[in-house]
C-alpha cells in the first residue's frame, strides 16, 4: 500500500481570461519511508499539488489517499501530516522552544509529553543551546531547523515541504540538503518535497515527479530521468549544464548534424528528429569527430565548460580541468555511441540505433 497516492487529481483557477488548469489529471503513488520530490519550473503546479495533498486547497477532481485512507474531503488537521513552508513562519515573540511546541499545545498535549518530545527534537536538530532564544537571534539555517522541529515534533508519518531552502544561501542550502535527507532516513517518514532546483531533486530524492503546465512529464528515480529522459523538456531540465539537442538532416549514407558535412550519426530515416548528447559525455579533440569552432571557454576549476559552434548550432562540452583551446580555435567533438539519445519531431524520446561508422562516435 502506498503512503500517499493521487488518482487523477485536478485543480482549476478562474481568471479573467477563463479557467486555468493548474493541476491537470495528476496521478502518482509514493512508497512509505521515501523522499519524493515534486520538481518543475515556476507555475508548473508543483506547490498547488502539495497543497492539495495537505488539504490547503480543495481538489476539483480525483482522489487523494494517505496510508490507504481517502482524505480528499478532509481538513488538514485530519490528514496525519506535518508541513514546512517556504517562509519559516516562526512567531517572532516566542522562543525557539515555544515555536516548536506551539502545535502540540494547541492540541492540548500533556506537559510531560511536550517536554519529552522537545528534548528529543532539540537533540536531533542540534537546537539545545538555542531553545530560549527568539527567532531574530538565529541564523537562517537555525531558523530553518526550528521550522523542521515544529513539523517533526508532531510525529506525523507524512511530512510535506514547500521549497524550504529557497531563502538560504548556496552553502547553507547544500548543508541543509544533507541534514534533511539524513533526518528523513533516521525518522523513516514519508516526505514530499517541492523545489524548482533540479540539483536538490537529484541529490535528495528516491523519486522525482517532474511537472510542466500542470501535468507530469516524467515520474521515476533520478537516474531514470537523467539517463532515459522521456522527452526534450526532461532532457533539458535535468542536468547541469543541460543536454545538447542537435537538429539532424539527411545526407548520403544517413543523418548528420544539421549544418555539418558529417560524419553520419544516425539512420537516415531519423533525420526529422533531434540528437541529444549531454555535455559531460562529449570530448574535444584535435582531429576525428564533428568539426566545430570554439566560441567561449569557462574555466571552473575542476572542470571547463566550452561553448562551440557546430554548423549553425551551439554545443556545450564539459571537460575535466583546463583545456588547450581559446575562442576562435578549430576543434572536433566526439562522443560514445551509447551516450546518444534520439527525439522525434514531437520531442519524444525514441529507441534508435546509432550509426557508429563515423568518426563522431568513439569506440
């Protein structure tokens, strides 16, 4: 039995221009004790989906089940969930301890039980030295821990998080990603985490649901979205830098990268689609491959990101360390046959056999 399941859930918004489908027939099922990420660009419906699970918004269609129980029409308090919002939403006049205990005291949990739970949560999150401080006396990361503590102390089997790290700087976000993942595993709770940051999704999730325009584009493990993107949207959204998508055209013997004189990279019948290759799977060479011209080199320390012009198209190549190329240099780009993805004219990924007869493909 799934810990959380959505069955054809929908949500409409009425606007002056008409009805907008914010969430459009969305279905998924999350296993107990897993961390699941709703991922996508702004306005894709991920936060609305989370609020539908929480009961903060009423679904216009479909069913939501938590632990096998239909909760579609139930208020948030009856759904056995906790929630962490994008803003910390801490009471500025209350101490850390009072903020964490607020929900329990509203539910009139006994004093001894409150103190016992508070001690456990404070120890788990490293908040013991700060229990008598006010939120204004804490750093951003410490405030986020207080918000987590308020959710954890409820001991709900399901925890929902709506972009909880968006207000933190890059270093704190990296630290908190590790802490949240470790906390979820230690407590064994089922977590649904909303973010627009694919790095957060890929590094934290057991399962990723990638959304666009209210619909699910792909639902699976992070490795599946990276290695087997369902369409060009997924291919470009997952991965940093994003996958190169290269138009193909027919030539003698098969399909070549549009604007180049070869070599042949795919069967000629596939020339109407696009070839996808991730920048980290490409290699720069002094000969053999598809001819290109270097347009820019970004040295990043451990890696270099080289932007090249291949025919009339721009290609990014990510290579270890520094490179002996500069703007205006001629180079050749090659990649393993197994690194190729083929997308048809509608942008859907299709199985296709590479043509490893050209120098573009490495043995």
